[in-house]
C-alpha cells in the first residue's frame, strides 16, 4: 500500500496488473524477453502463491479501494506481461511508464526487460517503505502468527471469507484473524 501511495503521488493515473502464477512453459507463444521470462519463472511457480488469480485480484481491488477510495486506479489481471506482451501493449495506456522498485536483481532484470521492449521505465527508491511479501504472509499464516503487521483489515477480511480458495494449504480461517 505504501508503494501504491508513493506511485499515486507521482502520476495522474495508475494501472496495477495482478499476474497469474504461471511459468513460460505453461503459456503458448514466445516471450519477447526470454531471458527475463526464465528469471521470472522462478518467482511465479504455483507454490509461490497458492491463492487463485481471481482472489488475488479481488484482494488488490478491494484493499486499494478501501485505502484510496477516490484514486485514479485501474486493476487488470491475467497472464504475466512477458508472456502476453502483445495484449498488454494494446491494453495499457499509450503514454505509460513502468514503475519498477530499485530493490534487487529481479527488479533490475524487470526494468531491463521493459526497456528492451521500448518502454519508459521509472526506477523508484523503496528503501524507506515497509517490506512485505506473500512469502512472509504465508509463513505467518502457517505459524498462526498475527497478520496485522503485514495485511490491511480489508485484505484479512477477504482471506477469512475465502478460506477454502487455496488458503487451506497455509492455514484455516481461524488462523487469519
């Protein structure tokens, strides 16, 4: 949420894309950035995020709406951008700029991939923002730990309401309170 807030302060409108957990071998077609796709494959295998795409999109849409009710936000969902670039090239605004955190080698590879496709890239210093990851959320859920420090109330409510949608592998609805 802090990252989205940072981006909203820098732009007129923001498009967030929630992507499927899939590897390049699971999607037909050829990636325009195959070296990057090979790197991303390691981060997007199913066990990295067991929640289905529809639930992850719902969590993003409703959590953003609760935190930024009047913000100029659009949330898309679908294949990874590198695996369906032709579609995203048409769907995304023509004056787009990809905001990529300055955080690690993975984000560096992402920025390089978008630039290789002729896209404008803005590197965003996130050193002062909280570090939260899906891995940490799942670890806390499995351990029965408090999620208040890593999830906003609306996100916790959605996970509670959809405990059967992939959440069972990491905890039950009682774990997410």
